[in-house]
């Protein structure tokens, strides 16, 4: 285990020299993992602390972006951050979860299943620190609506719009801009305050929904297919709507989509904790 941790520390240090691309941005992933870690039971909290590299100082959020930073080192992992549908507003594992070469299971839903299986296999010889970091990151990714978007526009990556006055692609707006704009406008650019606000909604406004978010039969290790289905529906209902090529997206778009983003971040954090609590009792 110590050898695995040393490997992770070395890789984490190295990737800080490279830019981050794709997925919820740093703040989005930090929010998800911070919410999750605050909800862990004693057993899960102890195992997570044991698996985290010492450089993380028992802060899962600080390394939640690692799977994005490591893409240059692990190029095979790139298709595992998303799943695309054939431009339809529903998701099917058998149809959609494959890479460009047609290899089945090579998508974010398949990756979540794989890394959960590694974490819960007591005889596993896999690097469990990496498994935890990949799993935590991908659980966040699958809740970003445009990580379960249309194949023709690569989850909104090829749709060029303006976010207020700045030219941007639609995918990046959902990864970063909505979260960043909310942080600047409502929380004085303070990430901790933004997390606190979402946490309060989990215990107040969404309190009657949390049990259903956590609910999962666990017959297939996790309920990743459910999360992917929710995301493509949100992509169609909110992300793609009124966001065609060349659109200027301002307050009307931002203020109506922010509650969707906040809820998906909350769901991801709650579910990440629920899965870890279920298996690491």
C-alpha cells in the first residue's frame, strides 16, 4: 500500500505542471468530493484516509481532479470520462457505453462499475489509491449533464457560444463557467461558502429527496446507468435548450441552469458517500 501511495504522490506532483482539461472543473470536483467526505461513516472515513496519498492531508477534494490531470500519463483513460448517445435523449449501456473502437464498457458508467469492483475486492492487487481517485472523479463526471451528451457535438464541445461577452464552448460552460459565475456573484469568490450553501440545501430544500438519491439495489455494484440516464435528460431539458451555435448566454440561461448544476453536484456528493458507506462499513 505504501508503494502505491508513493507512486500516486509522484504522479500528483508531476501533473501539477500540466493544464487540466474536460470534466467538472477543479471547483466542481472539489465540491462533490467535499460533500461526500463530510457524509462518510466511521469505517468509510478511515479507509478513505488510509488510501489517500499523504500529500492530500486527508482531503479527498484536493485530489478529486487527479483523473483529469493524469490523462497525458494514462491516455487509455480518456474515454472513461463520458458517454455519448446517438443524439437521442435517453441512454442505454449496451448501445452507448463503448469507445470509438467499439470496445464495450469503455465509458464513464463502465469505469464506475470497474473501479468500484476494484475497491471492494479484498484480494485485489490493483492500486487501490488510484481506484479511489478514479472512482471519485468519475462519479462526479457522470452527474455533469454534458458528460452524457450527444455524439455529434461531443457533449457540447463543438457548440461555440458566448458566455456573456466571452467566447466559449457549451461543454466548458457546464464544466466551469456556471459554477465560477455563481461563486463570484453570490459567494464573493469563496469556494467554502459555495459548498456550505449546497450542503445546507441538502439538509433543507432537498432533504426529502436525499433518500431516493442514495437508493440503489447494488445488484450491479452501483447505479451508474441511472445517473447517466438522469444526465442525458438534463442535457436535453437544460444544457442544449436555447444554446445553439452562436448563442449569447447571459442571466436568463445562467439563473435558470444554476439550480440544475447545484442539484447535480449535490447528488454526486451524496451518492459518492452512500456507495463508499455501503461497501466500507
